[in-house]
C-alpha cells in the first residue's frame, strides 16, 4: 500500500482483557518497528523486526507484551491481561534503507 | 541507554518570526538525528534529518545544526506560518539501526497569525 496501515484505529477494552493490534507496513520495507506514545510524550521504542524475526525486543515493558511478523510483512502486537497503564497510542513504523521511519496513524488503546 | 532532552516544551511565536528548538543527547555513538512533526491526532512525519558527518543541513525554511562535541542539535524554522503549528520531536539513533530511535518529549509550537 501507499503508507503504513494500522487497525484498529481505536480500541477500548476492560482491564485484564487480551488485545491485538495490527500493522501493515509499506510494501518492500523489511524493517518494522512498534512504538508506544503516551500523552504529552515522544514515541517510545518497543520492538524491531528485520524480516520475520524480532531483531530487538528490548523495549517491551514486560512479558505481557508480544509481537509477531510471521511472513515478514504484516505484524501483530499482542497485549495480555491489559492494565490501565497500557493505555496509549501504539504506533507502527516501517523503514527502508535510509533509516527514515514512516509511521502509521496509530492504534489508540484505552483500558478501562 | 540513550537519553534525549528537548527544550522548550512549548513555544509561541508570531507569524513570520523564527523558531528554534534544542535537543541534547547522551550517547556519543549516536550518529543519526531526525526531526518529526506531529499534527494533532496525526502520525509523526519526518521533516528533516542530519547525520553526524555534517554540521548543518537546510531545506527551504527549515534547518538543523549539530554539535557533536557538545552533543546537541537544533531545529530552526524561519518565516514561520500558522501551518507550522504542531508538536515537533527530535530523536537520536545509531547507524547500525537508524530506525530504533530515542525521542525527546516534544515541543508544542504555536504560530500566531
């Protein structure tokens, strides 16, 4: 596609529930990133994929967070047993050779 | 790990004036410094970037300067326009994975007509 696509754009869930957030990167971009942006702050790195493998997951806050990219294109961020502190905008970005990040519009997660 | 500090957090200027946003970083190995503009409710978009092998880069009304010794870099916007109003983020990363960036907390720029 023309840009990075993320679904859903908004997700409201209850504390303790499981959520999945999807990212479809720019065609041909092998690098894919997940960032989290809380209100009034800059994006915070979560995880990076190069192809199918998670090359760097050092930003995942705890083991409730997991992400996959099974075919090297679409990625899913999975959050188990959601907590109110998980509420944020989850941004996906893909990158080509220059390192420039092309962000999606984000998935706004609200945990009640 | 890398730490990026950004100042000021808010900036208000009159249309036509210049705006300057400053960032410092802690990791001397960082060598890629992008700036992103984020309008309300929209995605961050790259507006300009600089690599550590140059000290200044310009693109029309926007320029970025880098001082590697002092580990700080700045965004300069001249002849500001109301459509420049947005949140601006600086970031720093290393060349081995330029996309893994550490972001500042942003500067909300308001350009008054």
